[in-house]
């Protein structure tokens, strides 16, 4: 395990930085917002809490929650236009600074492609750099499940995406940034993990992460000091 100093060095010299999206790049949990919008907020929030506690597999939790929400294509589009995801303060500036340094930036999320792509556009990340779950709809727009072949639909999926990126782009140093246990578990294969508690503090992540921040300004400062 890298020490804090080594971790800061890895971050400054990274080939790629990968961000989780829900409660990291944006302030909220996308699936909970979708559930609220579709009128089943409380029941799904309870399922999310159980999933975060690790008592069920990610795919089983996702299947159960989506089975309850059953979002139509129209509802997903309406959510994005009427209640767009709220960006976490400082994320735009941080992504811009990373790009200036020639560092590639990716979004890796257990959330949904259509919502995450909307977020990517807000922070100037190409949609090709988005890895998330894809909702499926019938021709009439009704919910038809989700693409279970996506790595992000599985427990350990974020690590699989990072392994794929390292293989495809020959990245030597990749950093994962996120609020949750699934983000921390992606290191390794990521070379460093930075825990983020600016929106929600997850106790086990705060206790175990070598580098834990509550505002993206801390990372901007780190890039500017060198």
C-alpha cells in the first residue's frame, strides 16, 4: 500500500484519473433521485442502504431496486431535464486542471449511462470515457431491464473497468476517486485511491483510505503546488 506521500506523487503524475459519480462528482445518488421521481423513493432508499452495507451483491440490489422503480424512457429523460444532477463544487475546475496537465479523466459509475453522460457533458469529459449501467426499454418506452453484461453491473466492476483501461491505453498510473467501498475496492488494479467525503462520509472509507478529502480544492492545491 502506498504511503500518503507516494499517493500524492502518483496523483500528480497520473496517466488517468477515474471518478465515481454518485455522491462524488454529483451531490446525490442517481438511483435514489430516479426512485423519488417515480414515486418509490423511501422503499428504494432503504434498499440502497442495505446495498451499501454489503449484505447483498451489487447486481441483486440493482435488479431489486430497478424492479421496484421500473422507470420508463420518458421518466428518465424528464428527470434529467426537470431535476438535473447537481455538480459537487470544485469538480469542473479539477477536471479542467487535470486535462490541462494531459491527464485523461474517466467516469466509472454503478449509475445509469444516460444520466452519467449528461454529467460528463457538464464537466467536459468525452462520453467515450463514461462507463456506467445501461437501462433497456421496450419499443413503447417501458422499462425492460438493464444490460447485465456491463462490468459496472457486477460487484468489483469498477476494478474490471480500470484493468481494461490499463490494458487498452497502456496507462502506468491510474487513480480512483470516490466516496464508497466499491471505489476503494478498485485499488488495486488502480495504483492509488482517494476517498471523497464532500457529500456523504462513509465510515469504513474514511477509516481505511490513506488519503481522504472533503473538498476538491485539496486536489487542486496539490496540482498547483508542483
